[in-house]
């Protein structure tokens, strides 16, 4: 029974680690997308400013 307990604990720990890893990856993707959107917005504004100045 001791071995079963250890096995169950290890399984739970592995599951938690995997969940944390996935959450970190999802956060990284969200940051990357937000950065790309900000970059596109800045480029759009820059081109509008150039057109207004021309």
C-alpha cells in the first residue's frame, strides 16, 4: 500500500507540474500575441502620421 501511495503522489505531482508548464506556455503565447497586436497598431499609427504630414 505504501508503494501505491507513493505512485499516486508522484502522479499528482506530475499532473500539477504539467498543468503549470501548460499555463506558462499559454501565458507566453498571450504575451506574444499582445506584442504583435501592439506592433501592428504602432505601425498603423506611424503610417497615418506620415500620410497626415505629407
